[in-house]
C-alpha cells in the first residue's frame, strides 16, 4: 500500500500537479489512497521533495527534477532540516554521528545526501541516528563544527 501510494505521489510530483499538500491528499484520494496531510508531509520529506516556484505559483518537485543551480537550495534545505530535527552531532573518527528525534533520521539522511558536499561519502540512517562517512578525520571534524552551528545550543 505504501509503495503504491509513493509511486502515485511520485507521478503527481513529476506531472507538476502538486502545488499544496491538500492538493496531494485530494489527488491521492481520487486514486484510492486515504491519507492525511501528516502522512504526505512525511512522504515529501523522505522523497526529498521541495516546493519550488513555477510559472503559476509553486509546485513540489523531486530532487532529480530540480533546475541547475539547485545545489544552493539543497544546502539551505539541509541547514533547515538540521535546525528542525538534529538533536546532536558527534565526531567518531572519520564518521559523523547525527542524532535526531525518533522517526526523523531518514529525512535528515536524505537531506545530507542531496546537499552538495565533497566531504560526504555516504550515509546510513536508522530511526533516530545517521552515520555519515567522510574521506578523513579532518573532513568529519569540519562537518561536525559546521553542523553543530545549526543544532539547538541547549543540546550540546
């Protein structure tokens, strides 16, 4: 059921017919998927979809369909995602460990993967923890320093 909903949601996004989460809920309901706005919000975040300006207002788009120069947007999305969901960022050799509230690691991991950064080799996300592999201890330390600036100060 989830994979069918995600497939239909992806089609809506590719067709450019998703200008609001309410529109998405209604369109998916017409296709036989009973979902809430909260479910759609989570799906959009996990897919890495972002709201972008279009000819007539705004539409949600998938990362692979974003125009060139979207790297800055993805970097800003990462900062926003870390501010919103990261509880702590720790150094472990050449790994960066990002702790999130339960259920948010996949979305944060996706934002890390999509943001342009040569220091990120790859990520593995669980429920509330992300391991970020970097090419060196120095690269990991640099990411920790930068990302700790975006997490709430009271959790350090």
